[in-house]
């Protein structure tokens, strides 16, 4: 799904073929088509290697979720604890510059590879799985006797953070970078760009919803807008091709959350920008 979500679509002729084939297959063989789409659309196809370079975690361990064990990293610093949550087809490696900066400021940093990513189990994942993993890691941190000061999340990781309970978020400093404010609309749009029938994705989402006894529509960021406020900082680039800037700007139109805007950094390079890192550190100190 990495190439589908982060790619540039396909040519018109191939798009027509895919649309016809996927529509016919779903009507004629719905179960087989759903099984096939689950294998393709829930596989991040991201790099599994976690590269620390000179930085090394003080501790690594695993904690369980419904989809398998996820790999957790602890970077020992000071008394204030920060949790980092990566996005789709990524892993904890994307946060190396941030982790170094947080450690220099005296924070203890926790991070983890979402299910199907990095060193964690499996090759399947979805927003339900992201949320499950996030809850599991937070609970493990609490069991170990630590209280989080803040959470920083990137992309799809931000959508999972907004699905945390209101009272849990209210007591945290929360930073959401490149958060997809129109998460499911973006998914449908990207699949439509390659010609895949909307009915296939809709059927898949409904099928996964049954496993969690909760509708996928309930996970949409718009249903959690009331959780935003001064304790949440949004950081977004105007040139983000994958999570549109105007979507998050409109999302925050009536919110008291601050939106820090960048230009020319796109969707991922924003995590390594020195000015963005300074903005993060300043917000955590306030």
C-alpha cells in the first residue's frame, strides 16, 4: 500500500482496467476479493530496518496487541517522558533527529514500531491496529511507573492519537505533525486514482470494523475535533502532497489549537527540520 498511497496514480488505460476488474471481482467473488484486498491494502510494504546510527536505546522490549507483538524502544533521559508515534510505512528511524534533540533537553523518550512495521510482528496494519498499539504502549509505560508529559505523532500516527480518550489527552502536551485531517477521504481518493473500486475499500473497512466491534467511521478525525485545544499543537507544511494543508487548516478553523505552518518541507522532511524541532521543544516547555 506504500506505493498506492504515496505514489502518483496510474495512466488512464490501466486505471480503466483496474476499475473494471476490481468492480467485477467484488460483485462476483466478494469474499475472495476482500481477502486479496486485505493482503494488499493493509500491508505497508515499508522498510523494516530500524537504523539508529550513533544513537542507541537504553532498553528494548515487546508488548502485545490483537495483531501481534509490537517493538518498543526507551531512550533514557530525564524525569519527563515523551512518546513518539510514527506514520504509515515508516518506523522509529524517522525520529532520530527529534530523539537526539529531546534527549539533549533532558527528556526520556519512548518510541515503538507499529504492528506490521519495523521490528514489530506481522505485515498487516490499519488504523484500528495503530490505535490498539498506542494503547498497549501507554499502558506498559504506566505499568512501569511512569507518567507521560507529552506525545508527538506523525501522519497516520496523529489520527491514532486523536482516538485516545479525552481525559487522557487533556493531561498531555500533544504535537501532531502532518496529520491527515481527512483520513478516509484521502484513502478513497488515492485508491480511486489507480482505478480501484470504492466498494472494495468500503467492504474491507466494514469487515475490519466487525473484528473490533466498532465502525471505522467513528475513527475519523472529524469525530474527535472537540478534543483539540491549547494543549495540542499542529505542525503542517503547505507543500504536503499526501495530507493537504488546507484540510488541517479547515479542521482547526474553530479550534484553539495552534497551527504552525512550514513551507517546502513536504510530508516527511518536516520531521528533520531544525526550526520544526525548535518549535516542538518550545511547546513542550510551555
